[in-house]
C-alpha cells in the first residue's frame, strides 16, 4: 500500500453520529427490544449464543430468502452477515430446500453412515487436496479434534496458536482470542490468556501464543519448546481481526519449520473454507497443511463440521486405535445439505460470481476511502472481506489494537439503518456474500458506505 | 443370588458368532462393497468411529416410523434409534412438515429466532430449570456445563463418575471406559484418559468416583471441597448398559455438593425427554443445578442444550462467561425441537412407554430365567439393556466384568432376526413401535438364549 495522506477522524463527531444513528434504529426494533424481555425469562440473556446479542440490542430474525432477511419487526435487510459467514449459498436456496425436504421424509438421523457421505467426502478431497475426512457438528468440534489429533500423532502436549485468532469454544484453544492489550505481555513472549472464566490455568500452560505473519517468532518458540510441540493451528488468512492476509511465503515457511521440528500444521478453515475460493485457503495460497478444519459454509446452513488430514495422520483412526466419534457426526440432514451445497451450488463458477461481487465492494469502498482520505483500506477474497480502519497495514493482532471500536460500530449502525445487515462486532468480523447476492446488492452496500465515509470525514 | 445359572461354553459361543457373522455377511453385499468406496475419502469409511461395526459396517438408506432400511434393502425394526435420538420415530410427518416449512424460510442466521424461546420455555417446564442455552451436540453441552460450573464457582476440580460418558471434549474424555487393571482401586479410581491426544493435565482437573457411592464423593469433598466446582454424571448410567441410581443417591449428591459450595450437573443427553417428559430429573425427583441435553430433543437434527438455575446461569446471562457458537440455536434444529417437544413427545407417549416396557424388558427377563442365563435386564421406560453377568450391576466395574462375547452374539442374533440394535449401548424404542415389533426382539433373544444354553 502506498503512503497516502489521510484525515484524522474526529471521535467526538463519531460519538455524536453514533447517538444519532442509535436514535434512528431504536424505533425500528420495538418488537425485538420487547421480545428480549420474554426471551430472557427462559433463555440466559435472551439469546442462544452470547454473540447473538450485540450492541445496541439483540435483533430477532423471522426469515430469509436469497440475499435478504427480515426481522420480527418486519424490517427487510440485505444480509452481509450471513450467519457469521455460513450462508454462502444464500438463504433458502432451492437446491438446499429440495435436498432437506427429501431427506426429512427419508429419516433425519440414524447414527449409521449413509450414501451422501462419499459425495461430500470426495468433494472435500477435490477441493482441499487432503485424502481423508471425518465429520462433526461445528467448527468448535473440528478444531477440538485437530488439536487432539496433533497431540496424539506427535505424542506431545504443547500447541502453538496465533494471537488474536478464534478456534472455537473448547478448552484447548480458547486462549488469546481477543486478548486485553493491557495483559498481553511482550510481543516475543505473549501471555496465553484464557478468553473466558472457567478454563483452568493448567490448560493455558499447554498453549504458546505467537504473532501472525512472523516466522522468526515461530522459530523462537520451536527452539524454546524443542521436542515438546505437537503442532500449530492457524487461520491461514486471519478473519477474526477483519481480514489479514498471510505474507507471501509465510504459510509454506510455517509448514517447513514445523515439520523440521517434528510438529504438525493445521489450518482452521472454518471461515475461509469454501468461501474465499473453491478450495479455500489451500487453493488460494497454494499450501496444503497436515490437517484442515471446516465448518460454517460447507453445511449449507445446517450445523456441520469436518476435519481432513493426511493418510498418515488418520491411520490410527482408520485402524480403530483412536476414536473420533459423536452421535450426530455425519447426520443425514447435514450430509444432504452439504452434498447439495458442495456439488450443486458452490461450484467453480460460483466463485467467479463471488469474486465479481468482491470487486464491486472492494473498488466501491476503496474509492470512497480515497475520496474522503479515510485512514482505512479494504481486504478480502471471494465471499469474505472487510474494511480495516487503519492508515497502515494490519499484519497481526497487535496492529489492530489501536482501531477504535466506535468507528466500526458506527459503520454497522449506518448500514443497519440503511437496510444492510452487517455482522455485528464489526472490528473483528468480516462481510460475507452469497451466490444469491447480486452486483446491485453490492452497490447498495457501497452507497451506504460512501454516505458513512462522507459523514465521518466532514 | 443363585438362580441356578447354566455354564456357558465359550467354544460354542465362538462357533455361533462365526455362524451368525457369516449369515449376516450374505445379506450385506452392497454395504460391504460401499465401505471400500467410502474408505477412499472417509477415514475408515465412516463419519464417526462408532459407525464401524464388527464384522461389517452397515450403511443406512432410509427410515420410516419404527423401521429402517439399509443399503442392501434389508428391513429392520429399529431399536437403535440412532443412539437413542429417534424417540419420535423416523420421518415423523410432523418433523418433516416442520423442516419443510423452516427450510423455505432460511435455516441459519446466527441471530435469535422465536422458536429458540419457545423451545427453552418447553424445556424449562419439563426440567424445572428456568434458564437455557443451546449447542449442537451433547459433547458441546457437557463441555459448556463444566465451564459454567468452573466459572460460577471460580474453582477448577470436577467430580466425574467412572463409566459415565460425557462426549468427546478434552476435559471429560477420561474414565468412561477403563481397563480396570490401570484404573486404581474400585473405591478410589484414578482418571484414565480414553483417547490419545488428551494431555494428562486435563485428567488432573478431575476426581473420579464410582457410581452409587456417596462415601466416595464425601471423601473427595472432605479432602479438597474448597477446590471442587461441581460434579457431572449421567443420573442413570447408559454408557455401560443401563445402571440405575440407588435410592437416595442423587439427592445425597446434591446435598453433599451444596454443603461444600459446589454444584450438581446431570448429563441427560441420553435420559432427557426419553425416559420421562422431564427425563431423569422428573424420574428421580432430584432437580440438579445444571442439565445437559442433546439427542432426542432435536428430532434427528444436531442439537444440544444446557439448562440451569438462575444462580448458576448468572455468569452466562450477565456476560461474565461468554457462551457461544455460530450454529447455537440454529432455526432448523429449533423448529424440529419445537414440534418434538410440543406435539410429539406429549404426556401420553410416556404412559405408552411405561406400558410397553414390560413387553420388551419383561419378555427378555423371562427368557433369561427360563434358560438360566447368567444375565440381568435393566430398563427404564423406552431404554434398557442386558448385562451378561449373574450378579446385580451397581457401577462400571460390575458391568466391565460382564461377558462381552455373549453380548456380541446376542446382538448378531438381533440383526439376523431383523432387529437393528446398538452394539453394546442400550436399546431405545420410539412412539412408532408396536407391541409385536418388541416381541420380535424378545423372540430373537429367546433364539439366542436357546442356542447358547443347549
């Protein structure tokens, strides 16, 4: 990125705009705001997952179709949230609807394998270049199995993870996800900070944290933990701090370094898999790791998860020495939706369309950023992208710490009030587009962004 | 307790296993062939290690009501019910209709929907616990239950029962099945990990106790009660056949734990909404601080749920402990759960389960007695199992001493006799099962019993 003059954003002005936009939003959500009180009586906090309640208030959804969703107040939105990046097929896609209706009539669950399995497995082999797969029910379960598989294979306990990445809700990796900048410690030795209470410190002691895009720090950690490190899990493109792309050579460098020390590399492609490209980050960056974790988009809107690995890693699983199990794993409904999503909807052509939409978003938002000289830039690929509110490139979590959340919150409010549902917690989250989004939908997002850019730059 | 059991000849059991295995293989050419193709892209040819069966993995094709068809077109009476999930029966029209309606309106938003609240209200009514959250599996539900116990108390230790299974999370992947030689004494078991890849450190945050043993829990609490966050257990063990809690055990646990500022969590993944409307909580009359659910609640869609008292759920409700997941409370699972809980698993269903229990469990018990088999039937409503052991079974170690080979042979007889049963796990029957279908399983058992005792 070339050096360019940017304006200094006036945070007082942003506070005033937030107040204004919140004031406009509140009357639109009377039903949601009222319904939360009912919901709170039986659902802790009124929502099924803590992330479903974001400022200024939880919004309850009624239905979706194509690129649109409607909330219980009847507001219609273009959906760029897409269920935290899961609905790349768009809502209620006819092929998915058909597959699910059919499967529901044939039985929803047997806990025995069914014939859709191999079609899903073969598609994943084709996309990600790893020969063998297993299924589970969420990204959390996929990364949990990856952590265990690395530890079991290497016969070592320590794991390496990147500061500022999220790998699900389980105890073995829920550290330094969005760590408190006051507590993170020195860059060359970040403190492994539990993201939630209720995780024993002894579990944290088995995880070492390093910055993204820095092979030297990985080498340092490998040296210090010689013979103790089972492997490393990484989002190949970080998508929990907006979007951060890997530097050229970084992913291959990781693989080489880890293998040299007898450790393994796992890609957490829960967010990138089947979204940024047909074969996710493996295809986009040309590096095949030992393990790939998938979820979100591969299920066409059903709870899903998958783990792919080399034959060598899967051998104990194949031979039954090591169980990888769960009652709902390979559930027929999930497999039916997944089969339709992977083989009929998210075809190679679909990614041309997603890239075209991305160009419209990136060029449109980029032009507005230039016009108003905002300290910001756009990053993304395929169905995923983000505006990052920094004058200098964000290459790792620590670079993003200084970004004021009020700016991203205001950007969310602007879109929300103008009929676009962006993912909440927008400093961290990306936009997602679907095969059912049109270029016109993308232009609407850009128009709203221009209005926002003008408002904050004035 | 001597009922004059006959001696079982192991050589005869071995010969019968070979014979029954050969009969089965003849029926499964397509499954056997398909396993080769599936192994090209799936580790072991299956999505889950438990789907691999000895001698042959059987691929499912479709289900309807109480029946299941495999890839070869063999029809079975399904007493497996997908590990106790399909208590509503396969392809129930109300579930298909709810799915049809929901898929047209969108299956996933990662935003709250009204059905989430309706399902939570229905569960609150059944289990007498006011506040709920949702997950995608039993593994996730029990994992979050432990985190809530720890977050609510600020303590690390979890008490777990030997032989109780709580899913695949690292924190609980210990001592659900152990080699008794390696697991310490019967009274003071040690944590033994059940899979490679789980660091020992996770086991050190557990204290293992035998089922049906209050003094063992009392000892743990006396030694380090100020470090114990809580205890999790299957209130009726269903991972080692079915083992019932003795009178006063569950209430005693709750009292003991509360006296030490710790909480009690029931893993009702298997018992919840199957053995009674309010699961083992209703059945035992003991309401714990937390309940973890999954399986039967979702009508065959992946689901998990956690319910708790206001006291213990406060950490979640106020945001102290973020409890999250992209698919939590996804609209399709919620739509299915709503119809399951409000329209299918109604009170009369549980009366019917009670009426049918003696047909299956009682029929098998008569056969055992008639043939003098060294075996015990234990059942609760639509769930039950046979322990192949002469003496009563009170805990994991009693079950571990049972005769696996006899159990395997009994299972082969059921398969060849057109009844699909889980290998080792309890049977489940559904709202769709008839008395005659349950008698078929009794008949198969009788054929097995006759063959091994003559």
